[in-house]
C-alpha cells in the first residue's frame, strides 16, 4: 500500500479507503488508486481481510463421498463449473475438500469458521437426519443446501432443490406405458435425501398401479456396484424387464453386464439413466435419460449464496424438473400386455 500511495501521490489511508470501497476519497482519487493498484498487480490479502472483519472472499465446498467415485461423476463436475462461473464474477475463491463422512465434514466447518477461512458454504448430498444444518446454524455460517427438502427452514441457510419425485414418476409412467411390470431401481447411496425421495416415489407409483415386482437397491454410485447389482437382479428367477440407474456411469456398466449375460438392450431389458451426459450417447444403444442443466444448478446455488453474503434473506428456490429424453435403450416389454 506504501508503493501504491507513493505512485498515486496520496496517503496510505486514502489508498485503504479507495481499495476497500469506503467513503472519504473522491471518485477521481479512487479511480487513480485502483489504476495504480492494477498496474502493480496488487490483490487484497485474504488473511488481512479476515482479521479486519471484511471476510475471507472464499466459499467452502466439502464432499463426503468415496473419493474413488468422484472422478467419473459428471453431475459434480458440471455443478462445480456453474458454481465457479458465478464466484469468478465476484472474485470469490472456492475452497474444496473431500472427507470420509458427515462427522468429518462438520469438523471441517468448525475449523474453517474458527480460522475465518470461508464466508459461507455450499452443502451437497443432504441426509434424512442431517447434523450439518444444526452445526451451520450454531456457527452462524451462511450456506446453501443443494438438493434439500423444500419444506425445511433454517435461518441463514437457503435451499436449491429439484423435484426428484416428479422425475421418478415420469420415468415410471413411461415404462408402465411400454408394458413393464418388473422394474428395479439401482439407486445411489442410502440415507441421502434425494435417494430416499426417489425410492419412496417408486414405491408409491408401484402401489398405485398394483405392481408387486418393483424395488430399489442402493449402491455407492460406482460402476463396480452398478454392474454387480445388475448381474444379481438379471440372474434372478424372475428378472426385471426395466432398470433405472441413479447415474450415467452405473447405467453404462449395467448395459455392459446385460450384454455379457446375453441380454439385449432394449429387447430383453430397458435401461434409463438418471443423469444425461455425453456418456449416454457414446454407447450402443444410446441411453434414455433424465436431463437437467447441472451447470445452471450450480449457478443458481452460487447466486443464492452470494445473495446471503450480501445480506439477503434465506430462500427456497426450485430448479426445473429433470426431463426424460427417450432414446434407443427403452422399448416395449417382451411380455407386454394391455394396461390394467
């Protein structure tokens, strides 16, 4: 700041006022100081900002999932792209950490808060009994819960949610219309709120139609578990005629496993992937899939967080329902009969 003051011909206090957007200097002086600061490559010190109570200019994002499953998960890559796009516009950093479980995640929040490392956090994978919201309430740390329940309210926490129930109902409608009566949902991690919503909706849609050969099986989202569950259900005495996978990676593994077992997709078994991606169009047949704009999902979450950091109220925001794109991996069930 001494260098900037010397080159701009002003006092150090004037430099501080100008660079921190405070009153006390003219607009001409403010512009001159900022121009000199840019020429000298000056950037605000995060530590100094935190000590002075101005914030860390950083947002936190902790992920409590098996690390080996993240590299192939297209949803999180696109979500983070959208988040970063908004944060970059505000010159905010993104501090990312992978941990073993939710308890470790809560410990990270407490450490970040104590060290003034972040101004707010983005929370993913909400649980049915989630301790993280209570911790953030206790700390007074602003946050946005991505994929949370729309009816939950927490001071200082906004929610951005998608209608998983509506999306699952649309998939069941399509498969039922094609004559499928034995359906298996190869789901993601148990205990996640969106996994439980999808399971509940599938069960309700089956009960409404009087279907008894419909079930969900949870996994860790990996291709290995997706393949293993696919093999197990297809080798059963009454195998399903349709499979719904909670992500694209498991769906591809499922198609490969069905082929190994001599089953044709979609002649013997139809396949639907929850997340549409380029992978769904790189396999034969192309996969029917639920499509949503995951990048926009990230943008919306980051926008809501910056609004909280600006002093705005906590809100609940709904993103569009994922849309089912019907491709070549779904067809009429071989044993199709007229609907009941």
